[in-house]
C-alpha cells in the first residue's frame, strides 16, 4: 500500500512538472500573430486617414488678457486619432470626415495661469453660452426655474447672496443637488467698488463660509452685485482663489419686460462664449423654456460657467 501511494505521488508530481514546462514553453503551440494590426496599416483607407489628418489638425490657443474683454480662456487644439478614426470608418469602407475621432491638445497657458483680471466671456470661438442667475431676493420663481432647467437638461450657474443663502438654505441645497454650479454674490448686495478693502474681503469670505456650510463646496466664482467692481475687488477675490465674473448679455429682467422683448434682446446679442445675466423673476420663470429652445435652435450649447471657461472645445 505504501509503495502504491509512493508511485501515485510521483505520477502527480511528474504531471505538474510537465504542465509547468508546457505553460512556459511549447514549441508546437500556435501563437497569436498581430496580422490585423499589420494589415490595417497597409489598408488604403488607413493610409488615406494618415494623409488627410493634417487638414483637420488645429493648434491649441493659450488663455490671454484682452484689452476689452480682459481675461479670456484658452482653447484646446485637436489632432486626429488615426486608429480610432479607422475603426469607425472601416465598416463604411470610405473616408468620411464626420467619423473622424479627435484627441484634444491642452494649451500651455490656461486661465489659472493668468494674473487677476475680470472675466466677461468664454473663448470667442466656443459655440457655447452660460446662463448666470444672480440671486439676492425672492424665492417665488426658483422652483419653476429649476423645473424648466431640469426638463431641458440644462445646468446653470447661480450666484447667490450670502444673506439670502442663510435664510433659504433648503433652496440652496436644492440648486446644488440638481447639479447646478453655485457662485458667490457677496453677502448683502453692497456696491463693492465703494467699500473698504477689509469690507470687500468680508463680503466675499463670509458668503463663501455660508455657502460652503450648506453645500460642502467652496465657490470659486464671484459675481459682484450690480456689476460694480474695481481693481481691488478683483484682486481680493483672486487672493481668495476666486475669479470675478461679469456678463456680455443682459436680459434686463428686473425692468419687467415681456417674454418676447426679453427673448429678442438675448437673441440679438447672442455670440460664442456669451454669459447671459438673469434673475429669479417672473419673466424668466415664464420665458426660460422658450429662451433655452431658441438658444439651442441657434446651434449653441448651454453649459455652466465652469464648462464655458474650460479649455475644452
């Protein structure tokens, strides 16, 4: 019996040795050869994409400070991803530039690399606009505005006053939870250009503390009340790691225009990179759906201020 077990153990050991050897080297094993990869590069369609890729290449553009529009974001360049483009076109069998796949190329200088300066717009070639909703009074129309944004799958940027946020924390949470960006609109709507440097910092920092306590996020965008600012306001915000945001298109909703007047005003001034100022007013609550649809019909994307000012194309 002992001899039997000895032979069984020896047999099992021998099998394991053979299996181990075979897994490391087997001269008779058929190995996978990357034939497809080689054939792909010899394919006429692949060669055509290679030859034409330079026609679609665009260099990145650095962020800069414009004499009029001040701090302006950069824009990613693009390069054709030849392999991925080929994968999309091979079933079609012919070159189709609508099926090209691109890789984005980051610029050397981004917005964050520039010194303190106000921001009015996104990149002038970026076919995107941003809805900026300044909130310092009223609660009546905010639920309707949020519902309209949700139905249209649009995210906006709400610049919220600190005092208002403290009194309406649940609405602030609702805005944040629905995926909108929350910015800083000072504490109690002062004329920022007419207060002391110490008060400027207090207005911004106090509001950041309140908004951060409610949402768990510290705002990085500051919209001065009534658009009133000076160099010290911009520098103080910058020292707090924030950018000062103004606008290029004003709905003038506080003047209580009709929906058609508000719409005509915005549509006539729409441009790539536009920042559209509005408030939680009746005309916005009633006309926002039409406004969003009109903007999209004009082939503009609508994004938050974060997306508008990013280097992304």
